[in-house]
C-alpha cells in the first residue's frame, strides 16, 4: 500500500494503544487516534480526535467525517475499560456501557470504513479482546463484551474475506498498563505472584501486544483472518487469577 496507509485507532493515547500508535507512525501510517484523553505525541501524520468512544453518537459522527476525508485502510479497536464485580453485584448499566464501548463502537466504525476498503479490495481490521474471555472472576460484563468481539471477528472474516479484508482479534493477558495498575499497584507482591503463574514468568508489556497487531495489520498478512491471537505469556493455558 506504499505511503497511502491510514489507520483509525481507538484508545491510542495510553497503554497498549500508545504502543500501537507509535509503531504505526514508525511504519509510515497516517494515524487518526480516537480517544477522550490527550495524546502526549505530536507528529505530522498523527491526528487525535477527542471523543468518548462509548458514546455511539460521537463515534458515528467522527467516523463519517473521517470517511469523507480519508481512505481508511486499517481499523484497530483498542479502546476498553473494566467494570469489575462478582455476579451478584453486576449492574445493567455497566454491561450496557461495556457493550457500547467494546462492540457498538466497533460496529459503527466498521460500517463507516468497510465500504471504502471493499471498493479498494484491501483492508485490515484488528480488535483488542482479552484472555479473560476464557473466564476470570469479577469480569462478567468485561469478559462477555470482549467475547462478543471474537464472535464479531469471525463473522466479519467470513463476510469480508472475498473483498480482501482480513479481520482478527488479539487477546492480551496481564499487561502492565494503567488499567492493570488499577487492579494491582506497582510494588504489590501480587505482581510477582501473577508473573510466576505464567509459563514465561513475567508480566507483559504494551510493546508485546503492538508487535502482533502490527503483524496482523501488514498488507502481507492476507492469509490470516477470523483468528484470535492470545498474547498472554501462556495465561490462556490454565486458570488465571489476580488475587
């Protein structure tokens, strides 16, 4: 695709999204970052639109403007949030919020950008799900909404493959980000305990995830679609707990 690659990235201001943003720019992409939070990087090929990705009205409005001004070749849906609770305490509002953020926004963005990808005969869609889709205590709303992304990934792969569009998901395990630190602070003994339960005996970094996202987004990765890539240090091989 040469220098014509344009990626829309949600949640690209921090954590895993920031690592993906930096790698996309380094690879020559034009990057449009959709994030409620400010971005600490300035670059001639970077634009940050400050929107709430859980607000589908804002998402649809921003996506329409982007689609009118750019040919988006790559969509990476990274924006995510936790709403943790045991089943007895799960609130409908939390489930609704996470479904809007994790699934509704992805559908809205896909509907905006897939037509141009189809006309061009090329597109890459990558969504960030989670190892928690295999089960994790207190993650009813989170794991359910993230598991929905996997079903969407497989369905879109079937629908869009004939048009040269691949659709894949990446499922991180314990990655040291602000979200992870909201569960286990730095210096907490649980950091080492979690690491020692992983086959690789370490926690992950945002760069571990970005490397796989970049591989799947590459134009040469056209024979991979509908897959969920667990990048989790082996956490998907057994039970997982942050306690």
